[in-house]
């Protein structure tokens, strides 16, 4: 009835005797079953045969062995842990006659030990700092991650990096017995999320800290992005209504200027109104650029070539007291972009750098090809993986503090004196780059200058040959029939009046449906469709044009828009050959 197994074996490992406890422990039904299956314990029983040989060597040397632990096979090949106490029975010459002893199944104990080891190792393997504090706030335990945290903050001992606020919380947890989770507390330049769990039985508090600095930075970037998007929607809405008003003002001024016998005083006044509306139109265009509501006319371009073409104008704008350097990367892939808008980005960044160097300095314009990987995107939510062309503009100016960087791309934000800037230059850059599916990164320190990096998606196709633009044609008028589709009644009436003043036959409609009905009444005798992109009845300018072009393939079409927020839901990229008239416009 012994719980332990009792055995005798020959020196070469053959069982001589084995009690029922051992037979059952090893999964056999009888001694014959055991002895027939195990010819030698050294070869057939031990999982690691070397352990059997080690046991035999110890017995030969010392005569007995205690608590010899090893893993052995049961009959079904399952594995158990055993602890063996054995002694060697020798003859007068010292030769082993047989070996006898006891065997204990310690599998449950070994599993418990392994579990304890895993539990003990867990805090050390955890990548986050773990602490144990006594009731008085003294530190009684910390893991390797906590040591690393202390070293990162220049401290020799972990206790030196613990803020006093932590000690106060520890004492509160002891007194109240309540846990506190996700408490944000900063250590140096990093912010950690701290969780505290009191252990009343041990009169201590276990504490876990997680570095959330990068996460908070990402949250701030996301918040900033959402704020810019909201401002953009507001700017687009204002620009839409304002553009319609400006178009009416410009149109009426143009009609008045064409009147004969205007007095010099009236002529001067009308010219001033025209000049003011043009300045206002420029402001709305910049607002639209920021809000990403501009109509793009992209093509494959060579960024190096675009910068080269703009460089002469830049030198005139920048002035003689500022040196400009250009460094172009060879084999730069083309980008699919609107040339005029990219030129505007380059100009605005250069002018911004110029204004940051009132006493002169240097501007470096560089291009490069960069590969953005997923790890980079993880810490910059605006970035996108893949090959990108990078435009970098660096200056040696006054630099910017963090509070300025936070608002840098917001419209009308400026650090310049009143009257010396609209605060729309960098907002325009932001909008244009974002609309081109790119992003901007800024590095700046006070008195150390700034670097603006613009990232644009690269293309595997070749850049197209630049198109030489011609000057505006002289308006001659004619007698062709024009169908107007414009939802603003005042603007629609003005367009009709202007067209008729040049001899055209103008027919006006307020919706896409009305335009279709008017087309049928005119029996399709229309030479040109002048339509707003966005119409109120769900039939957009593009859909209207598609239906009429199906009826009359050679119909000419001109699109206009005031860039309402609805335009954001449409494709703002015009393919080559389409005509577009941007509001506000004049005759």
C-alpha cells in the first residue's frame, strides 16, 4: 500500500522487482507488463537518456543518490516528473550487484514550480514599468522596465524617478483601499498612464505604468487634422457665397465701365471697386486652396524642372541679402500634380522663409526620393506608405516656438505686423498639398531656423512636356446660342445680360431639370452649355452635360462653380480638354 514506488534493478537497468505503486505510476498493469516493455531503464524509461547515465555514474562514485529529478515515459508515452532516491548494493570487490530505491511522482509539484516561475518572470518580461510600494510610499519592488525608465531620465535608482504625486496616490490607495487606473502623470518629457492596485493583505500597492507619449502625440495630430478639416469646411462655405457676390459685383462694374461718356470721377470709383473685388477674389482663392476645394488640372510633372522654372522669379522676390541654394535629386520620379498650384506652394514657402530672415540669411531648396514604410506612418497619421517625392525648404531664420507651430497652417494666423500678411500663405500650401494627397512636416527651433518638407506621391510614368500657355483671347462676341444653368437668380440674370451685350442668344435655367426642358423647347439648337458644377435638384452640372452631349456630341461645355461644400463630394480633377471658369469671373 506504499504511495511511493519501490524498485530493484540490475546494473544494466533491467527491473528485478517493482511494487504495485510504481507499476501503476508508470501506467502498466502488472510487473510482467512493466519488465517486458522496459528492457533497460537507461534506454527505455528516461526522456533524456543522459540522465540515466548520470545516475549510474553517481551511484558508482558515491554509492547512493537522493532526490534525483528527471522526466520519464509512462507506457502510453505521456511524460511525468519523478524524484528518485537510490543506493547501489555492491559485492566485496566494489562491483554493483543491483540498485534499489524509491520513486516519487512529482509532476504536480514541478508544474506548480513552473507556474510560479512564469508568474515571477512576468513582471520582468513585461515591457512596461511595474512597481510595488509599501504603505509609507517606499519602493519595495520594480522590474527591468522600471530600471530602463530611470536610466532614460538620467537617474541611477528607480526611486529617484518617482514623482511626489505618485507617493501621495499610494498613501490614498492604502487609506481608502480603492484602485486608481489610467492616471496621466508626466516624468520628464514623457507622459505615462499609471494604474494603482492596493493589496490589503500585504499592506502594499502594486503600480503599473505605460508610456503613452507617442499615443498622445498621435491624438493631438488627429485633433489638429480634424480642426483643420472643420475650418476648411467653414472657409469653403464662406468662399462659395462670397464668390457669387463678387461675380455679380465684378460683372456689374464691367458693364458700367463699358458705358460711354463716364465722368473721370465715376471712372475712378469704378476702377477702385474693380481693384478691390479682385483683391477679395484672391483672398477667396486662397481660402479655397486651404479648404481643398480648388479644381485640379493635373498632369505628370518633373518637380526639378518646375523649381528651375520658378527660381528666377524667386530670386527677384527674395532679395539680394538672402542667398538661395538648389539641390536636386537625380532620377526623381514625376508627380501627378497641377503645375500652377505646385508653383504656388514653392513660392509661398520661399516667401515665408524670406520673411523669417529680416537680416538676411540662406534658403536651401532640395528635392529627394523617400520611401515611407508602415512604421513611419504609425507615428504620423497624415503620412502614407510608398515612394514619395520630397520638396524641402530650409531657412536660417528666427525659427518658431511650439505654440506658433500648433497654429501654423490655420487661415488668417500670422505672426507678422498688421498689414504685412494675410495669414493665408501657409494655409494655402497646406490645402494644395493635402488636395494632392500629400502632407507637410515642419521642424523648427527658435533662433535655429525652420525646415518645411512637402511629400507628394511619386509616379512610375514619365513627365509630360510643359505646355506653353498663350495669353487671353480678345472677346469678339457672336450670335451663337448659349444655355445657362445657374441656381443663383441674380448671377444668372447678370450672365444673361453680359452675354446678350456681346450679341449672343442667352437662355437661362435655374436647375438641371429646367435646363433639360429648355433644351427640348429649343430643339437642341444650343451651341454652348454654361453650367455650374453644383445644382440644387440633384442633377449636377457634369450629369447635365453628359446627357446633353449624348444628344449632341459636338456641344461645347464650360463649367463654373462657387465651390460649395457639396463640391467636396465630387471629383475636383478635370481631365484634359474640359473648360472651367472659376468664380468670381468678369466678362
